[in-house]
C-alpha cells in the first residue's frame, strides 16, 4: 500500500511509529506480559477495607478513551472481561533524566493501542475503581483507527456500529467496538460444551471422519469439487459425515458422534452458509422413537444451560423446550395447512398440486423432492414451537429404514422450531440390498438432471454387507441451533467469519487498457451478453476488440462460453 492510499489519521499514526523507533521504544515487544488481573475481577473484588489485596496488579488491554492533561491523565482500557480506568502520572512513570516514555509513547497514545500497566487499585473521588499506574509498557501500536462509538461512564456502548458489511467482513473490529457481540459466541461455546457433556455422560464417543472425500455421500446436496494432484482424481469437500459414522457402527462402536464441518455449494441467505457445522450421532440398537425422546432431553438441557429456563425468547415469541414435543406426520401436516391429501398421489398429481398452489419446481426433480417442496412452501414455517414432523415417504429418504407398519413410508423425523428445520433423524437403513436399490434410484434422478441426487457409495454398501445392527442417527444444525438459543435472526451473527463475496483491495485491481474498460463497463450493466452484441455495442474495431476481450479473459474478469450455436461473454 502506497502512502497516498493512507488516510490522514493513518499517516499520523505511522509518524508516531517512526518517533517511537527513534526514541528507542519498541512498538511490538516480544517478551510475554505477565497479566495477573482482569477488569471485571478487580471491580468485583475491590473495597476500601480489602484494597491491600490489590496493592500490586498487572493488567493489559486496548485503549478505548484518553483524557491526558499534561503531566497526568486518565485513560480506559478494554480487556477480555470489560473496561477499567487507568491513572497515569508523569513523575511516577519516568525519571527526570529520561522522559521519552511519557513524551513519545504516552502523549502519543492512540485509541486502539494495546498497553500493559503495573500498579495498584484505588477508587477516585467520584468512586470509580481504577488502577494507579506505576509502570507503563506499550505492547502494540495501532495503525488503523477504530470506528467511533459513544460510551457511557461505565464504558457501555450505546451507539454501536451496525453496518453488516463492516461487522461481518471485519469481525475483529466488530468485537472491539461492539464487545457485547462476544456474548453470542460465548453462548455458542456453552451450547457445544453442553452437548458434549450430555453425550459423553451417556457413553458416546467423539470421533473424526474425513472432510476430503472421493464420493460426496450422506445427503442430497451439491458439493464443492476439487482435484487431488498426486492421485490425479476428483475429490469433494464433505456434504455430510453420515456414511463414515455408520461404518464405525459396523465396526463395533455402539454410539459415536462428531461435530462435522460440512460444505454445500449452494446459495447464501439468512439461514444458509456454504460452510456450516452439524452435530451427527449414531446409536446402535435404537430406533427413531428413542431418538425423539433423547432429543427432547438434550434440547431441554441446552435451554437450561444458556437461559436457566426451558422458556426461551426468540424474536417476539417465547418458545418452550419443555418435553414432550408435538408429533405429526408430513402428510397430515400438509393436509392440516392446505386441506389437500397428497399421501396417495403420484408424480403427476404432485406436479398439479404445485401448479395449483403456485409453487415453482424444477422439471428434473422426482416425487420425493416435489413432496419436500410442497411441505416447505405450505407448512414448515407454521411450526414455531418444537414439533417432530414424522413418517416421510420413502422417495424422500434414501438412507432410512422402511416404516414397520406403514407401507411406502420410512421411520424418519425432522424437528421444526421457529419455522425452520433444526434436526433430521432416522431409524437407519441397514439392509444392504434395499440400500443398493435406493442408491440406484438416486442415480436415475441424477441422470434426469437432479444435481443434488446421491452418488452410489460402493464401499459403504460393502460395509453394510458385513452387517450393521439396528441403528438410529440424527443430524442437528449447530448454526441454526445457536441462532435459536441466542435469539439471533441471521446465521451470520452466530458465525465469527461468515462467507462473503471476496473483497477487492486496491492491490488486486488490474490496470486495464481503455478498450478493455469499454467492454467491462458494458458487461457491468448486463452481467452477460451475446459476444456479437457486446462487440457491436463496444464500437471497437476488430483488432481493438480482440485485444480488449483477451485482456479481460486473461485477467479472469470475464469468460466466454458456448451455448448451442452462440457465444456468450459473462462478467466476473
């Protein structure tokens, strides 16, 4: 980055950095700093009759306000537990012979600098608990100004930065200027720890399974594809860990679980991120009825751990996690919400229902996806209180055991809360012959153009042929669960670093010729155009056109694709 690209404040801070170096003061010292106390602990422990217990403390944090009055002054630092005031006096920090620390480091202090203080705790005349500095250390000079927020006397933010582009892209700065945001992520940790404690107490074993897979199995989703150079074969980021966990059940484990980082090459919105966390567990010799009961117990426990009650505020509603949860079949649910019984309909009938209800569906999808679309559009959003949607049609569930009493259905449930799916569970299919047939049906859907249909996993079929005991399994979306229990409306608010379109820095900008800029300018407005149309609109001669379009494609700012008998130029 060149000097002309810095703001005035950034230039001033760099001048201060140079002054520190000239004064022999290290702006980024290497030794550890022996922090002994934190702001919140000091405030809780201090009293006049116990101040001797805090006669020697060492604190560190980021400077959030400065009130320097010449030879003495106050500043406030923010550590991981809160904010505390620091009192500094020149004659106590420096000797008369050497005042460089005061004159350069302290008088040149900026908001955002990280400092260390050794001293004792006292209360000011106004009663504010503070640290009287006896030793000052600059730990890190901040070169970029933080966004300005308003704070009260206690340091609480009441004019927070709310711009989502800034908050999600620069989460590190968001956590500094909006420190209460940290509470959401601390609650997420509580949720995950509660799950681990619950499962471990039941005798479950936490395991790790592959993220890089040669077959993206265990779910119906579009995968991210990559290439293994050494083996010269395609690989995929996992869309689910289900089939590997079942292999472990085959191998003799009775109960395994994994917090799985999954990847699906699909859209992004308020409840979807391409990279997400799912808890899956599989338990031998159990069925989906048992799974509903154990799920109710876990959700009660999580609500209590985070809120101290099973009544949890979500938006303007109170959701009760007190068991038992409502249970209703998917067909009964659709009938309840539309008055239409789709339980006996074939594919043609289901397509007609979609047409009658103005539900747009892909012509390549089959019966299972059609039922899923109808339920999703008409019924799913109506279930605010925890509800088990049970007994799905076999076409929707290629990895699920057939229902023991209901022909054409499988033993599956989805847990709906606040109008969204939070968990999905089965009595797992362990018949290898049936499983092979289900996979083959999925391959037929793939041949029809369904890019979310499942691949055949021959190794998994081989594992089933050794014999898998009756098993029940569940997948719980951790990110949506955290949204629910922390009362957040967007998945971006429970992910430290949600996926966003890559940011363009000035160093990334490609210098284009005038001809390439003309072509790019037209593309920016249209996204894509027929090559002949774009060429005509550019008004460029043949030679200039060839040079300009080659420049854009070489810089990966545009691509040319052939569709049928036409060439299209797509903006990137």
